[in-house]
């Protein structure tokens, strides 16, 4: 297991899944989004796709620019699939904004259960590994 600490999250690569654990009550900014992508590339590799689990349960707010950054072709090129784990009304709204307004090109889905999110991601990991 490899892990990096950044301002807004802990980013870990474990068993083929990149986990982004957002800090409690974080206000997620564009700078944080860019730092998260840099951590992903450092752990996974600059040219490899990742299955990504983002634990958003503690998030307080997210800037629109941060959400839009994750939907750019440059960033999405590195994602096979993204599972967003939510639980609060705030995290659900932010997740739904990302999926509905920013329209990510890779498969992206909200979950309230982390085990369900991991099961869903494993199907994409197998597809990436088979290439």
C-alpha cells in the first residue's frame, strides 16, 4: 500500500484502487483538485488509468472550479471509473452537481456504502488490467 498526504485528503493506492479520503469539514478548492491529480499520477503512474474511490463523507464544500477540473479530458484520461461515497446532504449535493452538471466522461456513480462502491470499481479494474 502506498499513500500520500495532501492538504485536503489522504490519497492511497491499495489493491488496485486509488482511494481519496477527504478530510473532515474540508472546503475543496481548485488547488486541492490539482494536488489530488498530481498525487494520483505519482501513485498510479502518469499514463495508467485508475479506479478511484472518493470518500466525500466529511466534505464541507467544493468550489465549482474544482469539480470542473475533474471533468476535463486531461484528468479523465487517467480514470477508468470513479465511485463517490457520500452520506450527508452536503456530500450528496456536491456529488450530484459533479455528475449532473460537470458530466464526467468516465463512469461515475454515487454510493452510500463503501463496500458497494469497491465492488463496482473492481469490475472496471479487471477491464483495465485485461488490456
